[in-house]
C-alpha cells in the first residue's frame, strides 16, 4: 500500500513538472488550401510591430505545423501569414490551436483550441467585410465621369457603412470588454482615419475595456498601453477645457510632500515652466545656472514651476534636496507617460516655457544669458 502511494505521488509530481515545462509552449497546425503560395509564416506583434518568428513549407496536402516557445500566460497577439494575408491570433501558453482556410485566409479561416482567437475571428469577420465595402465605395468615388449627385449618393452610402461598422464594433467591445479581443477591436482603423474611435468622448470605451481587462488579465502587456493612451486622451481633453484666456494649458501636480500646486496659482507672476529629469543626471548644470538667475529676479515677481519627468520619487526628491532647488518642484512620477508632456507637446528634455504676467507664452527653451536678458526686459 505504501509503495503504491509513493508511486502515485511520483507520477503526480512528474505530471506537474511536465505540464510546467510546456505551459509556455503553443502548437499551431492546420491546412491552407486554394492558393498557390507554398510558405506560411508566424509572427509576434509587440508594441504595434510584427516580428517574424518562423516559417515552414506547406506539405502537398496544404498541412503545416508550428511550435512557439515562451508564450505569455495572458493572451498575446500573433499572426499566421499566408499569401500576403494575416490571420490574427490571441494565444496563451499551453494552447494547441488549429487554423484552417480555403481561399482567402482572412475571409475564410477557422480556428479551434483558443477561445480568444475564436472571438477575434468573430470580430474580424464583420470588420474585414465592412472594410472591403468601404474601400470599394472610396475606389468608385475616385472614378472619372461621376456626377455631383452620384458623389453625394456615394458619400451617403459611405457614412451609412461607417456608422454600421462602428455600431457593430461598439457592440462587440461592450459585450466582450473583459477579453483581449476587445482591445484589438479598439485599435482597428478605417481608410484615411487614425482610429475608428477617435472622438474625444470615445475615451469612455478605452476606460471600460481597461478596467475590465485589469480584472480579468491584470498582468496583460496590453494594459499599460491602454492606460497610456487613456492618459493621452485625458491630457487632450484637459488641454481643450483648461486653456485659459491667458493662453496656456493649466494643470496641477503634487510636490514632494504630496501637496498639489496648480500652475495658474502663480497668475500675475512671470513663470518659467520647466521640464527636467533627475534620473537623467545630466541637467544639474542647467539648474545651477537657473538658481543664479532665480536669486536675482525672484523678488521682482519671477517664479519657477519645475516638473520632474521621473519614475522614482526617491531619486527625484534626493536630487531636489541635494541641489537645494529654491522654486516649486512637482511631479507625478509617470515619467514619459506624464499627461503634461502631451499638453505642452514636449518631445525632449530639458524643455521650458516662459509665461509673462498676463499669461502669454513669450518664449520656449530659453536658457542662460537669453533668459536673463528676457527677464530684464519683463521686469523693467
């Protein structure tokens, strides 16, 4: 009895080990028929860029097989590429997936063994068909010898098709908001358009999906992308709603003690809005030079509102204290994802904006003698 128990435990342990070893592996197989291409590829999509992983020759029967290693435990986007068309798959480590098609792969494929990939196929079916109809309308519209009435009719047809696609896409997203397929649907585009959901109020769909994905797939690599894009949309809305008659976008950020300080609280002063990074470690000389200028003009109504574009609060605070920076130092510790960068279209650091007492931005990226001379004129 004891011997049998030991044998059972051994078998269970080996089984767990074997499952663990293969939990990050995905096997894809299937049959692709009806076209003349002989090679099929598989690629991984990360950050919007596709990286080729492998390729195989189709057998005479059209059969093929792939083995993909190091697949994430949350659904990740891959493409099967055949005859210039991409079949999108959302794969999770451990899956055994079958993908077949006859004729055009994207229009006619089937998928088994991956729930997220099957859901993605459902979305792709109506989306690709709608995209084809819109492309056909646009192609006919550009044709010669069309009357004004014909063009108006085509534009009406285009608008109806557009609304139909968006309505169906929205239904899919709301019904499947907790699935990665909904993230894919959010980012699909139509011809001559950045994103299907590109209106300012469409941020609600991004928030809905992000919140649901955070609950269902908290470690998904798609989640940071969603949050970053939501922050950018919020910044854009803030830019539209918060630009004062004075002429500059307003915002507030916390200082090292957590106290939030609004930029517009300095209204009536000459403000240097400065963006820098303590983590970069290469901007101390600029701060040292600015301290000299600040000491000269502070009593004449000059104030510096400096935003730390950092991710480590400890590094930022230590640098502010070590340099004994005498002005207002704030930061949200979101680094390059800070919404304020988008509000002022800051692409590189350091950067600054000089705002006069009336609230007008009068100079950008002004340092040293140029800044000092400008302040002399403004404080006369």
